[in-house]
C-alpha cells in the first residue's frame, strides 16, 4: 500500500488521515500544534520536512492556501506529489499549480464535497484537477477518501471552480431555507410543518435546474415559464411579508435588485436564466 | 355541480377557469379587457356585478390585492363566498379578511403553489386559509383546481404566510442556481456538467432542511455540523471566485453580511440555524 502523509489535523484533516489508515495505507501526520493525532494509527512527524519525506504522496488540508504555502517545504516536496485539499478559489488553485510547477512538484488541486463524518464512505465525493497522469498514479490511494472521487479536468482551477459554483448554490439555498424558517416562525407556523412543504417543493428542483441549465447553455432566455416582471412582483410580495415581521431581508432584496437591473436593461419579458447572461 | 365565477383571465385565471369547466362546473368569467375567454366553455359577464351574482362561489385572480379590491362589487358579493387567489402578503390577506367580514362576505384566502400548466392536475397544490366551515362547503369544488389542495388554518393570513415562506426559499434557491450556472460558465464548465452535480447535491437538502428546522424549533443553535466561522470562510472563498470573474455577487455578499452580523453578536461558534433567531 502507498505510504501517505497528511499535513493539518483539523477535523477534516483528521478524518482524511483516519480514512487512509482504515484503508491500510501507512500514514504519517503533522500538525502545527501537537496532540491532534489522537485515535490515529499514524506516525507523527515533528516537522513538515520530516512528514513530507516519509511519503511520495502528500496531502495538505489546512485553513486556506496562504497557510498551506507557509508550511510547505519546497525542497522536501521536489519530485513528490502534493494534493491540496485546503479551501480556496479557482484563481488560488491556478497560482498554486504554477508555484508547484516552478518547484518541480507534481500537483493536484482537490475539493471535498462531504462532511467530515462522510469521509471514506459511499457518500463522500472529492473532485480533483491537474495532470491526468498524476491523478491516475494516485487514483486508487485517493479513493480511500471517498468512493465518489473523480478527476474533473487537467486545468488546475477546475475542481475549485466546480466547488465554488456548487457551494454558491448550496449556501444561497441554505440562506433561503433559514429565511423561510424565520418567516414561518414569525407567522406562527411550526418549523416541522413548513419543512414538510419545503421538502415537497424540492421535488421540482431537478427540473428547474435542468430548465435553467439548458437555457444558459443555449443563451435562450425565454420567459415562457415566467418573466422577470412576474418574478419581481412575486419577490415584492415576499419582501412585504418579511418587512411586516421586521426580519432580515438583505439576501432577497439583493436578488430583487439584480432582477431590477435586468428589467432596467430591457429584459423584463425574459425568464430568470437571463440573470446568468453578461 | 356548483356554479363558479372567475374574475381575472390572465394566464393563471384562465387556467383556473379551464379547470372548473373541465370538471363540469358551470362557469362565468370576467376580465377587465375583453376577449381573454378564448378556449373557455364559460359564460362571459359584462360587469363584475353580473359575474358575481351568477355564482355562490367567486374566485378572484388578478395582479394583487389592490386590483382585487378595486374590481370587487361589495353589494353583489354580500352573502357569497369570495376566494382570493391574487398574490399578496399575509398582512394584506388579514386586511382583506377584515374588509370581507365588514361587508358580510365569506372569505377564503388562497395561494397557488403551481405553474399554470399544472392547474387541475395531480401536481397542483393550493393552500387555503379562513373559516374551516366555509372551506368545507366549497372543498370539493376547489379540488377541481388541484388534487393537493388543503386548508392550512382558520387564520386568514396563514396561506399567504406559507406561500411567502416557501417562495422565499424557492426564489433564493433559484438565485443560487443561476449564480452557480453563471460562475460555472465563466470558468468554462458546461451547464449540463454542473447541473448533474447540483442535482446530486440536492439529495442532501431534505436532511439539511430537517436539521435546520429541528434546530429552529428547539432554539438549539449548535455548531456541531459546522460553525458560522467556518461558513464565513467558505463564503469568502466563493466570493473570491465570483469577484475574480467580475460576476454579480450581491446575493451571496448579503448572506455573508448576515453571517458577519451574527459573528459580531458573539455567535461565531453557533451553527447556521442561529440566523433564524432574534
């Protein structure tokens, strides 16, 4: 089994190391503050250089790319493969790939579409981008982190671009869920009651995503399924309801303002997909 | 079969009238501008008073409550049942119920959780609120509009409150979907590719809704599944990615600002559900 090094033992780094050891990969770990290796059947390195030289495959999972760069020893990494699972933007991933290439380091940028407790299991999806041959070399080892791991492209920023796009949808939607719950609560509706209807409404989301994706792909902004004028009227009703309860309306107000900009630009009879045009 | 009147023949009013006639209810229609009754096997009234006096059950479906009030003839409506399916806020519904009571009109406030083409079919859900006995009298007639119609409470604003809450989630989520598609497009990811992953991510939404609903119901804002500090860091990565592509970031920036206000109030180690507290 391939020897693996994990740098960073926060909750996610710890889960990654545990998944490697559970899959019988000899694992070396390092963390800036010691004592975080509890429960791990792994060798503990005193320095990042020591940790890196222990394995051909080095995983770094720290707060962000700046922290990752600050702890990585380029001399030790030369000729090895670095997989960066720290959070960052596509631009940061591209910059890091350039930095790695400049130092003779094989580099994969990865994102984790899973919570810590899902790591290593069937629900964990990890996306990797970077040279296909580098991914292929380590594919079976990286599969220990999640059965749904996949290589999304050679361009180093691609995994982070998938991640940022999907996280945008996720967190904006979560904001919608929390405002739904806040308004329902203010109106005396039980959280479980509104949640049941919200889950029923989710049944329409796949078709809604496909419709919008198809329109964006073809730059066809037909308002047949509903115009931006109609959306504006609906949003105004919701905003009235939010304001009447003195709740935070910033997120929906921003969405309403974006609709208005499109209307002011002459697109009021187009559909919602128009907002993805530029 | 009960005789029914429909006031307002916009796309939705037209669909409602068509559903009544399809269910063999003798139907009378009226619209401010004539000629909108095409394809309907219905009597066309010249005035709202004529339309109202034709039926014990009067449906009004116009742009908003102000327009509804402006066209309704209170003398003609006295002793009849008015069902208002125009869009509005819970406060407007409560005000309209008071107005109806003052004029001796039985009043149900309703919302339509369906697109026009779903009206009358198995996917159309309509929520009604107002006196249970009034709803019971007209339940079987109103069922012609959608099999999933239900009475959500006696309080007249309750249907509009359900609607505003669910629409808040829906439109905020749609905003998330459109920004996902815009960012993916800017990063060179095909709409169909990101849509496929987005639909997979939807699989986690029911559990996410239940988790947040449970926390809001019990005012338990545990950060065990992720803290607001972590959410802020994730949102910052997404915002970096959006800004790097010069895309509209207003909606997510508003969500980020709301998270910051909670952090500044000392709740950074709480979970996302904290945002529904006040």
